[in-house]
C-alpha cells in the first residue's frame, strides 16, 4: 500500500541576507523576501514499512502526475505486480492522466499495475501521505529556499535520513473513530422483526 499526495513550495530568497546564529542568539532573517516562483513536491509513502520517495518538479499538472506514476511503477516498485495506491480526489489524480502523457499501450500497462483507492470527499486528511508531508514541511521546508535545485538537495537528504530510520506513521484513527466521524458513509441497516 502506497499513499501519494503533493504540496507546493514557494521559492524565496532574502535579498538583504541573514545574520548567522551566535551564542545565545538565534539566526536572524529579514522580513523582506524576493520571489522565485514555486515548485511541486509529490510524496509517496508506505506507512507501515517506513519507506518514502519524493519527486520535486517544476509544476503540478496532470502530465507531471502521470510521470510520477510512471516512476512509481517502473523505478520505485519495478518488481511489484500491483500497487495499492491511496490518493485524494484532486482532479489530476485519475488514470486518464496516463493517456494524456503516454502512448495508449504504455498508459494501459502502468494503469493495470495500480489499484486506485480514493479518500472520501472532504476527507483528504485520511490519506497518510498528508501526515508525512507535514513532517517534510516542518523538518525540511520551513525556511526560505531560493531555487528548485536547493529544494531537491534538501529533500533528498531528508528522504534518505527518514528511510534509514524507517520512520513509520503511527496512525491512530480507529474503526470506531471512523464510524463516528464518517457515519454518513456507513449504511444504515434496518432490521425487520419477524412476527
């Protein structure tokens, strides 16, 4: 099972520079910044094994998502017969993106290796990739980064550390919690009493 999601990262620099940390004084950064565009980070995580893979791309389009799926199937999990993929309901998270990016035979080959599972509408927080993206943002992306190559280097180092530590996701959302929070998704069964 692989959970997949993405975030954007604004690329900013500090034109006036920074004052490095000194004893008893934290690093200081001027409030003024300069924009350098954005980039997209696609993250796939196996919540139980503690493995994750991150792609840093210039954009977040259907074609970019299709390329991520291709890499997931052919590079990250080439031996897998089937990948159980959990995604939210974003408009690019559909198998049709493969047919826009690849020839029909190649798109079908990739699509046949993926078993799609979508989180409920307004329930993207049920995708455990969101938890891992939150960790990525806090541990790696909270400072200003001016260029996509710098993002790639930082994310690659973070990914390697997290994978070596085999950091798993401690999911605490139980079936009982689901029955309460998602009760509209559970059918109501009316039992008729026999006479």
